[in-house]
């Protein structure tokens, strides 16, 4: 009898224990049992401890690639200095560093979490790259334009260029923009895409640069004498190159002057061009004055005629402002007077 009682109590106790255990994991209910919470923390800690070797190896892999990226950047920069292209070396070195760090990060992730496949990461990055490309289209366009400018080198740092409305000396060529210092001391930041897709004038691309200026002399002055005076001035001004030699050309028979074009070559930098031009023009002015060669102002002659003249409107007999007969020195008013004979 007693044995049967104890067996019933044991079954009841087991049933209550199972019921209490099932009540701990009720779906949708907040589990506040301290034993369950500690057990979950213990499982997380055990999982972390089991992954410590993989985390350590992944960290070592990333650190190795980190130092490798810095080493590659230094090598590229030093090599570019020997090729006289330090700015390109800085940009390419930075790009190589980013790519190396990215590869190291992917390898470290694969070591720490073997279940994550590199192909999955690349697929995710591909989708994200498209979205980033649309969002930062202008930035990426400027970046690629900067790379192409550095590779093709249409101009270098220190060159004097003109891009659109801006002209000055190139200070730096960055991945996003080109910095130009204007001749009046201002800095202009020009996006690389604008420079790469639009015409750019490189004033210092060659050693020499030609300057020209038109000088008008009087219609009655000696043309050859004026040309000799101007040529002599250009040949003696310091800074004018002898090869190519300066020259003077007749370019226009204008309304009130005969225009001669003076052309000379100087060094291509803006400071030399402006300084030599000042000296040439100033000395030409003095020399022409000393040679009594006129530099006339624009002149306009207005001729009037008397519309009451009897020959007015007859183009065969009457010329505006002149006598009816081209050989007759008398004026129209004199021609209208009755003859004394």
C-alpha cells in the first residue's frame, strides 16, 4: 500500500516539474526566470569563447593587410616621385590602399564567419554600389575625371591654364577638383568633370608664346618707315625672343588709319608676357612720336548737300557735297547763282 502511494507522488511531482518547465517557454510571453536568462548569457559567452580563435586569426589578417596597404601606398608614391609625377602617385597610392584594405576586410570576415560567403558579400556590394552610384554620380564622375587627368596629364601643377571664365596657375589636382590660383590672387575650385569634358587652354604648354598688337598710323605717313621703327623697338626690348623673330604686317586699310600688326614671342608665363608687352608698346609710342609718324584718332567726315538744288536726285549730275561738275571748283550755291554774262 505504501509503495503505491510513493509511486503516485513521484508521478505527480514529475508531472508538475514538466508543467513548470513548459510554462517557462510560453510563446509570446516575457521570460523573467533568472535561471533561463543566465543560461542564455552562458550560451552566448560559450559561443564567443569558441569563436575567439577565429576572431584572433581574422584580426591578424586585417592588421596584416592594413600594414600592407600602407606599404603599397608608400612604394607607389616613391616610384611616382622618380618619374616626376608626385601628384599622380599620391592619388594612385591612396586608391591602392583602399582596395587593399577592402580585400583584407573581406578575408577577415570570411575567417571569423565561415558561413558568410565572399560571393554573397560581393553580390550585396554590387546592389549597394548601384544605389551609391546613382546617389553620388557627380562625385564619382569627378573622381574618374581626376584619375584620367592625372594619367593623361594634359597639364601639370604649376601650369597656367584657362578653363571657362577662370584663368590662373594650377595649384593642385585632386580626385574631386582642380585648384587654380588666379592672377589676382584668388583660388578657384573647378570640378574635374568640367575640366575633362570642356576645352582647356594651357598657356604654358610650350616654352614660347606669341603676342600681337595692332598699331594704326596716318594714311599719309610712310608705311615702310613706320614698320622699320616698330621692328627696331621689338628687337631691342629685353624679353623678346629672337627665334622666332618679331615681325610687322599690314593687316587693314581702315577708315582713318593704316593698321600695322606687331607680333613678337616671349616666355609663356603670364608675368613675362605682360611685362614685355608693356615695354614694347611704350617704346613704340615714343619712337613713332619722335619719327613724326601720326597715330590718328578715328575720324568721321560728314558731307551735306542742298536738297533744293535743281540737280538733286539726279545721280548722273549731282554728287552729294560736291559740285554738279566734278571739275568745277565752285560750290552748289555758287552754281545756283545766275551767270553774270
